[in-house]
């Protein structure tokens, strides 16, 4: 079988429908219980053979709507993903990456993690490493807590530091309006602020709510909206008080629910249908609380090939 010289993989942004954060662990991470949902907002990563050696470095080019502040060196998680795969499998063929970015940078939507998942899968196909899905998943978990979910997609419960996943039953399609901020928030800083705000409190073991899972199983968007919760929201709002105003717009226009996504500063609003999503987006636009507003749906696919794969049959 000939191998493709270039493969493009699309990987989704996520939001956390519920994010329960426990006490800090000895390794510095926090024990989590979370419900991820993959969104129709996605990045595409193309991995192409250069004809040279991986030791020459990995060139990165960018396009798309969210390229500001994206590093093109080893600070980019997609670069780290291909280097990790090369190191573990011993391949030496050089590759270059092209990232088409639509997921905001440092927005709490796991954009960097999506790029890492896409790069891992695309490089695996270009290099034909023969790794199993489980081996790829383990490499994804090494790269970051949210990378395994970007591979899996759909709706899933995450435990541990977020990397241990169980697919969740989810009926229907949910309409989300996403309010983006031009200035990101640092994930470690938000976790540290949460620790500061909760200092001295005995924290329960994190677990996801049965009511939220029941809402997803029955496809009841109103019930889902009532149970959206993020333990990092007070910390994100403490570091970025303007988020409180953004969240209020959801109340004012009757959104089913609203919450800060992950470590923020992105805010997600759940709408009853696409028409209400348009109303919420318009209200956000006129109130000028967000720098950009996008309408998306969930759940969406995990990382998958969109170009360059050979026929499987
Ligand atoms: O795993 P990832 O690289 O995405 O994590 C980024 C940072 O977020 C960590 O260095 C840590 O400060 C914080 N984090 C955490 N607990 C988690 C996940 C992330 O404290 N479960």
C-alpha cells in the first residue's frame, strides 16, 4: 500500500457542560469530574512529508480566523505531538504542519489540545506507525489533559485530570452561542485562583450530576441548561470581572443556561433552537460584551481525516 504524502485531520473544540474541580493533587493537577461536549467549531491540521529528516525541525504555517498568538515553534502543542510520536516510534521522515485555526487561543475551549490530537492522528497516518488506538490515546494523555477528548469527540465524562474518558449517552443536537474574548486566560492561573478562593474549605470528591446526565440522555435542553455548572467560573470571573456582564446577557435574552467554558474566558450560552441562538448572538453583538460571537452545535465528531487518506475498502 502506498502511503499518502499529506493527511488533514479535523479536531473539535470542546466545552465542559459540568466541571467539578477537587483539591490539588501532589503532582500539581486537580482531580476532576467533567462532562465534555465536542462542538462543530474545529481546527484542521495537515501533516505533510518534507522529504527531509525530522531532525531538521518542524515548520509550521497558519491560516484561519484565530491565528493571533499561535506559536509556530515547540511551544505549539501540535509540534510537540509530532515530535513525541517520532521519538516513541523511531521514525525519522521530516514533516511540516499547516494549521487552519478557528478555535480561539487560550479560550478554555481546548484549541491547542484539538490541534495536538489532529496532528497526532495525521502524523500517525502519514508515517504509518502501526500504533493501536489505545497507544495513541496514551500519547494524547501525555500531551495534555484535554487531548484524549479531542480524539474521541461526542459527549463524554472525564475523570482523573480529565484524560480518563467514558462516552456518555446524549440524544439530540444542542445549539450554543459562544462569546469569545480577544484576551485569553491562563489555565494554570485560573486553577491557582480557584485554590485561593477555596482555601480552607473541605472539598468534596468531584462527581458529575445524575440530573445533568439524565437531561443529556433524554435530549432535554431546558433541563441541561438548568444544570450547567463550572467550579472554575468564580475564579475566571475573579480574574476577569467583565465576564459577569457577559453572563448576564444570557439571562436577559432567556438563554436556557450560560457558563464560562473550562478555564475561560469564553462564555457559552445554550439556546432552545437555532432561532433563539440567533437572538442571543444579536444581543451579545449589540451589548458589545464579547469581542467575537459564534454559533455552533454539539455534539460533534472527534478527530477525523478530512483529506488525504487512502480508501479503506
Ligand atoms: O493538562 P494541561 O497541560 O492541559 O494542563 C494545563 C495546566 O492546567 C496544568 O499545568 C495545571 O496547572 C492545570 N490543570 C490542573 N488540573 C487539571 C488539568 C489542568 O490543575 N486536571
